[in-house]
C-alpha cells in the first residue's frame, strides 16, 4: 500500500494516531505547530519535572497494554508506603479514611446510575444528600469541576467506582515524568518513518485523509465547524517544590472543596532535587472565580496536607486549565453525544473531548487509535473503489 495520511497535532493523541497508522502500513506526515512534540503531555525541565496537571495511567484500561507492549511507558506502581500516605479532608480536617458514607458507597459495586439525571438528584435518593455531596466533591480529581453533582449521574458514579475499585491499585506513574513517554513516542514515530514537521502550523485543512489531533477550539477553527464544542472543566493548578518533611501526605482528596493534591516524588524521587518533594495540587474554579481567589481557597487544604508548606517552598508554578481537562457529560448526555471521531470526507478528530470512551487521557488514546484505523480503512476502501 502507498497510502498517505496527515496528522495535525503532535501531542499524545497525534503521536499515538501516527504510530497506529504507520504500523498499519500507511505513509504518515505529522504537523506540529510548536517547536517541540508532546502538547499537554510534556513536562518541565529538571530539577523540578512537573506535568501539566495530574497525569497517571490506569492499568485496568485497554490502552495501557498497547503502550506497555511497545515499551513506551516506564512505569512505577504504588508502593505500600505510598498507599499508606493517602489522606482525606472533610469537615475542615485531614483524616486517614474518607467519610463513612463514602466507604459504604464504594462497596456498592453492583449499583448503576442513569445518565438522564444529575448525580445530585439521583444520589440524594440513592445514597443520601450528605454522602452524595462527599462523593461528588471527591470526583473533582477526574472532572476538574467545582460542582460535580450537576453532571450526569452515570458519568460521576462510573468514575467513582473506577477510582475506588477493590484490589491492588491500577494507577501507574511514568518514571521521569510524561516527557519520558513523549520522547519514547517521538522515537517510535520516527523509527516507523513518519515525516515529522515541528514549528509548522496548519492554517488550512490538509488533503484527506487527515487526522486532527488538536484542542477542540483549534479543531473548530481549522475545520470551520462551530458545532465542535462540549462542556469542559476549569481548574487552578499549583506545582510546588518543597523541602522534605516526614508526614507529608502522598495523595489527598478534598471532600470539602473538590480539590486534589499529589506528592509525585513519593513514587519517583528523581522529579525534584535530593531531599525535596514535587507536589501538584488542583482546585476546580467556580463560575467567574479568578486564579488568585482559587489559590486562596486552596490554602486551607494545603495547610492540612502539607504543614508549614510556605516555609519550605523552593519552587512554584501556578496556572489555570480551561478546556484542557476532558469533556464533562451533563444530564441526558453520554460520551457518545460528544463531537464524533469520524467527521466525514476523510477527516477524523482526536482528543479528550470527543466521542470515545474512557477516563481523561484514555479518551485521547481511544480516539487516536480509532481515528487512525478508520483513516487507513477509509483510504483502502476509496482506492479499491477507484475506477
């Protein structure tokens, strides 16, 4: 076959799409507007190697094996020491266990939630009002929304069940930060003969078949399609370098404010200078709330999980992520109602806000593999039918 497929965007989705298409035998050209590949999967340079927000994989998903089988993700698993460092803030204080109602809810593995009611509406009837709010706030970690209870009940409940699944933790951390994985993906892309052009922005849609693996906003502009829009989270993110202190939490869930905090050096000490910790915290912003106000509201959470953190601070980075943290399904909608991967006429869409199943980055991986497979099959069909 002498197929040619163009991939627009060199982030996680674009790289995976390029690999999938090239492994199927297609000639692939990848266009990336920035000078470096990776997009939101890139990490900062040493000595503080921070991802853009909380980044993990779940080994119980189908895409982990796809990455691992190609040697693309050097991963750390949770140690017993790290697992013991999980904390839960509720009623203004830090605890070793979540609220009792949350524990009872986590045990209800057979319970299924509808998609046509909000989580608050369904949960209040099923779990009780207090437990419903506590479960919803805990899911700020995967929704990046200040009021997860307003979202579709099935959307919130399925994610809660995924995060609280029994058995050994399925969470996997990429050693050296996600930049290590980006470098591995880029090396695989080039080894497959993909023609990579960085610093090259696509101002017009290339000839099909083309895979658009950009943000939804950029895809909307490139395709001239105003329908490419969906609900997304908005959160303030804070990265901190801290001098080490015995007793700092590893993971902290904030049942009071829907925040989340993670000390990455607990599983990968190489991410910060010796004797220091790299901490990432995020707090979903309310409507109209500024970054400054969000950081102020985050302070009690930081004080509880990381005592004297301001006196120990050695490095800081704060930012607001909007439309960069996956789609949110409102009542009456499911992931199938998001913008479709197949846009017709040989155009395919990739990203964490499109119509593909999964949790956060899994949506990107699912849509990337699906888009590449459709692009290859679509061109084979067109060439076979040509006179």
